[in-house]
C-alpha cells in the first residue's frame, strides 16, 4: 500500500510538485460543504417527513411510506444513474440533479405556508428525491476524485466519512427540535441544505474526462458484470452486503428490547446514536487500520468482531450497553467503506467507473429494506433475543467461506 510519509520531504504529486494541503483545496472543500449540507438536510428529512405524515394522517404505515418510496426510487433509477455518469458530462448531471432536488424540496415549505400540502405531493417529492439521489450519488463520488490528488484521496475520504456520520448524529435531533418550533422549520432546513449543494455544484468545475466524449463500451448493467466476474471482489462484496443487511436488522429488535425494559424514547435515541459516534471516531482510525492490516484481514477482523456484539443488547445495562456496543461495532466501518473505494472505485477505468459505483451502491442499499423487513417478520414469531441470534448466525455463516479463502486473507493494498 502506498503511504504518505510523515516528516521529511513534503508529499508530491505525479509531476514532482508539492501537494497543496487538503484544507486549502477550495474545490474539494466546496464540494464537501455542499455534500455535508445536503447530507444533513437528508438526515433531517428522514425524521421530519415521517413526523409530518403522521400528523397529517395519523397512520404509522403512511409515516413510514416516505422512506420506502424514496429508497425504491433510488433503486429503480440506480442503474440509469451510473450509466448517465459514464455517458454524459458529470458536472452537468450533478447540477441538474441537485437543482431538481432543490426545487422539489422547496415545494414542501411553500405548500405548508399556503395550507395546500397533500399526501400525494409529499410522496411525489419522495420519488423525485430518491431518483435524484441515484444520479448525484455516483457523480459526486467521481467529482471528489477529480479534484483531489491520489496521494490525498484517503484523507479526503476520511473527512467524507466524518461528514456522513456527523450528519447522522445531528440530523434527527435537529429535525425533532425544529418540528416542535413549527411544521415548516425542518423543511426550510432541508431546502437550505439542497440549495447549498446545488450552489457548490454550479461553482466548482471538475474534470469530466471519460464522460461525454463518445459512447462508452458495454451496457448499463456493465457495472454488475464487472463486480460478478472479479474473483477478488466477489467475496469482499458478499461479506459487505450481508454485514449491511444484518446491521440494518439490528435496529428494530434493539428498540423492542429497550422498550420492554422501560427505556423512554429519548434514551432509545441516545442509545442508537452510538452508531454515529462510533463512525465519527472510526473516521480518525482509517489510515491507521489500513496500515495495520491488508484489506482482506481488515474485512474479516472487523466483521467477526460484530458477531458477538449482536448479543450485547441482551446484557445488563440497557441503553448504555447498546450505545457502547454500537460505538465498538462502528469503529472499523469507515475503514471498510474506504477500503471498498480503494479496491473498486479507484481501480476500474474511468469510462466504466460510474456504472461500477452505482452497482456497488445498489447492492449495499438492497440490504436496508431486506434487513428491516426480515427483522420485522422474525419479531412477529420470535423474541428479540432469538432474532438477534439469527442475524448473528447469518453473518457468521457468510464469514466462514470468506475466512477460509487464502486469496482474501492474503489480499494486499494496490500500489
């Protein structure tokens, strides 16, 4: 693995020139700020829209419909989003997608102000936001790579991990507080976040080489074919997808357990915030973990640690135990996400990169509804403890063949 040495001569780019510190790379920082604002607005929306629909309809099912519709739209448009990133000017795609999302997000506070908001409009907004995310996701990832030298990419991705986990930590409580101030308040916040992201996309120019310069080879599904045919990536993605599914499935039985022990909703929220806290701390460990072990060993060690931690909610301590278990679980997750970037996104040729990014994101996203549905179904028949044990066993079963793979255990970081 190539490493940037500490001390001695300053790091250099491929031309032998000293690199500008990442904090002074205004294009990256502008894109990061826009992405951070958008992510914070999205995490606020995850809480605000269900609260709004629950207040409008009194239906818990309708309150959960926004997230389901949004994710379905992201999955439906995901393949086309990756193909578009490879076939068209990426900056134009980012500007259009962010602009559309900004407009539809602004329509909610306007409709509330005019007292004409309907459930149909709210769900249509969910469709548009989900579809826009399918286009901005791969395009924004590629934009970051075009404004950051390769020697600084891990540092940039570590900062990006801190952004994502910080938004997950701050978004829900901010949305809840603003919703108490007034129904329009959280949606004004989400609209502002979308506006900042759109402004950053308009201001920052980035290299779009490989896009818009002719028809790239292969179909829209070429990204999936690339992942399936790679002997090195198949076991990595299989373990990562099962881990994502099981981690999502952990939430519902934990909530049921804590409620059965008399934990109030505020305590449950604080316990679940351990995931974001662990992610923020883990972002600081990315470089150290990557230097400590190869990608295969990092994947196996990080995932095996999660197996016994699935039983932590059954131990005494309630919300405190859950919080600490989630912190420990998440410490290595940012390093794993950056590992996927290093092994996949940085290695594939540019003309195929958008489709590979979209395919990987879709495979990971599929674990979210599968985990939520699976845990809910099991909880109808079994106890929370049995449900946790099932997903711990599922994760362990997925790890056994991967652990026995010498090829995976001996994998090294690309130069």
